C-alpha cells in the first residue's frame, strides 16, 4: 500500500487484499431482501457510484477476509453462526469446568475457545 495515497479504487484494493473484485462488490452491495447494505462502511461512493476505499475500509475488508477465508477454508455465513453459537457454549462449558482427567482434550478445547473468541472479537469490530 502506498503511504501517501489516501483513496484506492476497487482494482487496487483487489490486488492489495488478493480478493476478486466481484467479492468486494458483493460485500459492499445492497441485499435485495432487506434493502440495506450487507456490511456498512466498506467504501465511499461518488455520485456516479464509483467505489473508493481508504485505509480503514481496507482494514475492515481484511478482517472480513480473514474471518471468511480462515485457514484456506471458505466459511459461509451458516458456518460462522455455528462457530459463534458453539463458542458461547464452549465458553460456558469451559468456565463451568473444574478439573478434567483428559489433558489433551482440555488443551484442544482451550485452543478452539481461543480461536472462536478471536472470531467473535473480529465480528464485534466489524459491527461497530
């Protein structure tokens, strides 16, 4: 990313984030069912409809990309919902848990809980 440039077009953002332009357009488009933007605050538009992105927009897109394309696997929205729901259950189970006999299971559960907490944190950043 050029340090002195304030705004980038969709082609430049696509190259920076290694995302296809149509994916960025989809995230930044209006959902026909709800008649609202899918995700608010991803770009600025001119009166003609041209999208421009600043560094904050690019950071937000990067967070979305990291959530949706975690570890080379494409997570669809239902997968994210399942992760969020299961993370809440894991957090409750983990806090209620005192001593487990199986250390390996506990380590894996801790690792999964941390990954899910990170996903929730990133989602909260996106929402705000």
